[in-house]
C-alpha cells in the first residue's frame, strides 16, 4: 500500500444516512434485527447440512458454503454501519477502509462463484441425471470450493492494490454506508479511468464468466425440461432449480442495479438502499428461500426440533 496515500489521507469519514434522528434509530434497530436473524438462519443451514445425512449431497454442500459467505458479508458491513447510524457518521482509518473493502470483495466474489457451481450442479442433475453421482463427486465439490476461495482471495487482493494506487488528497468524506469501489473512486483526486478499466477486467473471472455459465446452464435446463412429456415430471424437474434460480436473480439484479445499470437521476440515498439490498438483505433472503422452498430442509428442521423439546 503506497506510503504517500497513507500520509495524504489517514482516515475517511462515512456519512451513512444523513436523515432525521428517528429515521436513523429505526434503521439501526431494523438492521440489528435483520443481522441477528441472518446469522441465526445461516448457522442453522450450516448445522443442518453438517448433521443430516440426507443433506450430504453436492447441492447442499454448496448451500452450506453459500451460508458461510452470507455470514461473512453482513458481519463485515453491519457492525460498523450500526456505529455510523448511531453517531450520524463515523471515521474509519485508511487501513480499516481497505480491509472492509477486501473482505467485501471476497464475500461477493465467492458468492458469485458458488452460485455458478450450483447452476452447473442443477444442469447435471436435470440434463444428465444418470451420470450425476459420477460427475458431481465429493472430491470435485471440495476442489471447486478451494479453487473459488483462492480465486476470490487473489482477485480481491489485486482490487485492493489497484484501489490503494489512487491518490486521496484532502477530500476524505465518503457519502456511503461502507467503503466501496465507486465512492472511493468518486473522492480520488487522481485519474480514475485506468483504475476503472483494471477493475472491469478483474471482474470478468468473478462476474462475467460466472454469468455466462449460469445463462448457458439454465438455457440447457429449460430446453431439457420442455422436452419432458409428463407435466408432473416437468414440474418436479423445475422445482429442483427454482430455489437456486430465485437466489441468483436476487443476487445479480441487486448487484447490477448498483454497479452496471445506468444511474442517471439516482440519488445517493437510493444507491445506499440498493447497497443494503445485496449486502444485508440478500444474505437474509437466501436461507429463507432454501428453507421455505425446499422439502429436504423442511424435513431436516422437523426432525431436529423434537430432539431439543
């Protein structure tokens, strides 16, 4: 991390929501409740997958790994955000800001890659069911998760090196909820165009390629389902993919609404609420979707409840 950056700007000031005190208090308690429910829900998914033999399958293994990222992401954002809301803004050190951005990138990158693996898993289950067990082995799943972790870690490290190459000279007020790529570029006093090009190139293995794989997988899944003659079998095949497809749509639509889609006429508060959607509420929605739309998860919950009564 360049020393000149550290001497020029030693800390940043996060504005958060600059609204009335009552609004900030309401948001504080709402986010506190959401965060606690998110942690409990995802821990429950991890515990169920770890202890229930019927859930020892590739799909549920990936779901448990997704729950880990859904714990990491809000834990990286929400505690400091609660502090920002209570104090109507708060200071974060330069190193603390880079650390928050680093773990944010790791969590988002890992989730994108895991959703890609899950889409491939659904593709094999629907389009090549006879060879599913031989293709989606436990060894392959573990190797994929390790590879995804290393790719997300190394990519995020490069992100931080690139961002820390920006010059921050004087203006240190970030009109956002946490340290994010776009707000940091907005307050930089150096040319950000080369940085933006590098960031878009770095996003290809974590966003571009995974999106392409997901689209191709579901294109083939839909084509295979439409060829099924029986309505019952067709509905059963689609139900195996509906939960994952819902999670994919929620994740990417919220993410793209902030980083990809045009923002003309969008206020900073709208951007902040959209950021809350994919950093705080999506990790809450994921276990809810897999719990209420999945018979195996419901059955595992029903079996485990009597043990603690």
